C-alpha cells in the first residue's frame, strides 16, 4: 500500500472534502480522486461515500481512519528513526503556538535549532487558539496555561509567572485598586479562548490557597497581543504573563497593580500526539527546548518583582 495515498485519505477525511485536500496538496481534483480510488483498490475496500453534494466515510473507512492514523504515525516514526544518522534531520517539523509567544520568545529558539539542522524544513503556525494537532497535522504544540484533559502528551517546560498591570493614564483616571475586591469596580481587559472567557482571575493567598475573583470586561479580544495593546491604550487592567509585558514594565508604559496579591502562575508545556514512537525531529527539538527553558530562559519573576 502507498503510504502517501493513505496519508492523503486522512487529510480528505479530516477536511471532509476531496477538493479542499487537493487544493492543500496542490494537485487537481481528478488526480486526488485517482489517489483515493487507487487506495481503495489496493485495500479492496470502499472508504468513502461520494455524491455531488456530500462526502462521508463508510464503516470500513471509519475503522481504517481510527486505527490507520496511529499506524501511519508509528510507521513514519520508525522510518525516520532508521534514516537518521548523526542526527541529520530532514522532512518537515510542524509546530503550533500562540502568536505572541511564538513571535516574542519561541522564534529565536526555532531559528537556532533550524540553523543546526539546515536540511529540516520547519512550519510554524502562530495561532492564539489551540488547534487540533491531529486534524492539522502538527507534530508539536507549545501551550501556556492549564491544559484540558486529552489523549495528548504534555511535557512541562517552565513555570509562567503572571501579574496584573495597567497604564498610568488608566490609573490617573480610575484610581489604583487596593484590594482584590476593588477589581470588581474596575474596567478589566479579558481574553476570549475557544473554551470560554477568562473573566475569573486566580490569586494565591498568604496561606497558599487559591482565591478566585470574578471581573467585568469592558474590552474583550481573542488575541493576547490585543489585550496588551488595549492595556497600553488605557482601556483597563489586564492579567498578563510577565514575559509579554516585561519591556513595558521596565519603560513604565505599564505599571504593576496589586503586587501584594500574587497571581496564580501557569505553566509552559510542549504538547504532542500520544504515540509510542516519537519521531527523531520531534525528540531532538524537545531536548533543545528543555535545555533552553532550563538553562537560558530569562527568570522574569526575579527580574521584575
């Protein structure tokens, strides 16, 4: 069986369209249809129901998709591990992370790794929403925050300290909050994620317990950088990862508020599909990331607080 044909079948199933998969692969629809037909002939199975209006999986197609996806990952990983000699990587490493973290932090790490492995192609997806790794064919995600339960593997990379801040113009106009309860009277800037709105901020008490405060958002965006820009413009108080606003705090474009109430830190994770055989390109990049975050990542918490 041609593994490339099977991989193309997976993309057709994920996208729900032969024409969309053909466009993504930069081939004609007729060639795409021939690839599916060739795969069905080789397997002696009908994988897709095709009509002029709708495409759906047969029962055999659903079974092949469920079990074949894992098989293809393991086969590709085994093939790659056998080909690698002296850590000479090839192929494409597909990474997804938030737009702001990718641009401000991760881009430099990826650049260094790419220079060490010039034969390896790298595709970086910058996206503030957590996309499905399997559906979009990603090898690895770098994610910040509390992770939802899933079949994905998550490897902690570093702690992610946070703080509240506002612009001097906002504080001049609305005053500086003195207690956590005061936040309920202030204009807060919120970020919208695919799983909901971050309108509940978490703090750590002196006793080490979690205290949650419900805040009201007068400006909401699905972009982390959008939250920062709104804060710089004086639209309200924001809850930020320190790495995101460290330069603004140093130049006093933003001012920390309620420093006596530590914001609950989150974590930075490397997330990848659950499979027994991790491709060498992913394994080596993971090792490079771990070294960076353990030995070279700035200690923002100690530098600023």
